[in-house]
C-alpha cells in the first residue's frame, strides 16, 4: 500500500481542488448578466436558429468524429507496439500489419465519403 500512497494523495488533492473550484466560483465571479452573455456562442457569429428538439446533424460531423476516433485509437496501439517491437518478433509485425490494414480500410471509407473535404 505504501507504493500507492503518493497516487492516492495526488488523487485526493486533485478532487479537492476540483470540488473547491466548482463550489467557490459562483460566489467569487462577476454577476453582470446581459442578453449577449446568455446567448449561445458560435465563433463570434450570430447563432443559427435550431428546430425544436435540436434537429439532425449532417453526416459530415459523424464521419469527422469517426475519422478522429480511428486515428486516435491507432496511435494508442502503435506506441506500446513500438516499445515492445523487439520482443514481439514476426508475430507482432504480422499483427500490426493487419491492424494498419484495418485502419486503412476505415481511412479509405472516410475518404470515399468525402470526409476529408473541408468546404
């Protein structure tokens, strides 16, 4: 248990700081409310009206999110593989080639659906 004590202390300090920050903010922050501050902020432009219930998101948002998740997961798996490459041998190489081929299939799908066009 002695090995985990610093981690536990750090977690308690982080949680304490987070709880303190959230509870003290309403009492110390400025309270000058106006209509502009209560409006939704969209990069400095006037907010676009939304239908009741939120409406449907375009497919482009889902494809972009999928692209981000695919490549984020790819990087998460590539780091440990690179560290343990010597010990994995040919088996590790074959497995990583199969994994990268799977990622490239997802990349080709996103490319074909025009998820990489930013217009």
